[in-house]
């Protein structure tokens, strides 16, 4: 029938992986992935764990690669320990190498009860602190109480006029909070670190003739603002980011 009709029947490879459009698409995806790895250098000599997408670098405390051994150690440490620990047992004092549980609320009540009959004015008892730390300065958690900045601002305004005057001419220096200014500048989605830095510089130069930019910086070790940082962060800590100028920023501005 093929010879009579002049029609030939032939077969070809039908697997979709071998078709020309699929090959072209696979080749394009391969080039994109190679460019991605070239920007981030995931196989460098740095031995730390690093997210090649966001650049977040794990410190020495990251031990997820040893999860099985850690799990066995945790289970072993729990064997034979069935004691319930309550919140009251946390308030202990050591006397002769022994721990004595102390309830601060009960101690306060017992001290105030005899004071009612001993002092005509009970307020005299509160002239002295009854705790290990001044309650007016510290929270029950042990952290320092947060400062009331509004009260401080009111006192500054009451000391005199803080209004800026234009009588000084063009020789005016602007002192700028560098961290706050970062939040005010709009960021483009997918922008690189170099583009974010350049937009920051352009924003400053276009608005302030003589700018002085101040960033918060703290050396390693304890500082007077450690408690404030813990209150603000609510337990959230920053991550180390490995990046270069051409690395695109993949996180959120707030986290940055």
C-alpha cells in the first residue's frame, strides 16, 4: 500500500528529553545555574556552612551535620532524670554548699506584715530595697528597665528652643543617623549590594550639602546597651552574610 500510494511510514524518537526545544531550555537553565554559582562562590576554601541563596553564614554553633550523635547524647542525658522543675525552684541561694529555695513574693509579704505594727507609716519600709537589685531599675527577668525616651525628649525641649535657623547660610553640617536613613530609602527588588549602597550615597548627596553620617558600633565584649539590644530584638539575632558587590540581596530590609 505504501508503494501504491507513495506514502512512507517512519518512526522517530518520541522521548520529550531529546526534542530540540527541551534541549535548548536545558542548556539555558544550565548557563543560569553556572552564573548563579559564579556570583556566590559556594565551593571556596571557607569551611563554614553558608546559604548560597541569601549569603547567610553559620557560625561554629551550627552543628546540624552532627544531629544523630547529638540526639543520642540528649536521650542518654534524660535517662534516670524524672524530676519536675518549677518556676519557684529557680530562686535558690547557696548556704553551706546547699541550695535553699526562696519565694520572693512570700518573703516580701512576711517582711511587710510585722512592719505594719512596727512603723506608724508603712511607706518608711520602702525607703530601702528588699531585693538583690533595685526594682526601679530592673525587670523581674533581670534585664534593665527600658528608658522612657519621651520623658527625656520633653526635658530637652523645655531647656530651650531646638528649632533650626536658616541664618547660618550655606555652611551647615547635618548629622545623620546612618542606620535610620537605611530604612527610609526605597529598595528595588533584586537589587545588588552595590546598587543599594549607591542609592544610599545618591540620596544623601542630593539632600545634604555637608553630611556627617553616624553608625552605631560596639566592640566585642559587654556594653551598657546589651540589655537594650535584648529587649529590642526579643531573642532574634542577626546572621553573618557573605557577599560581594554583585551579590543580589535576597532578604528583607528589616532583617538587614
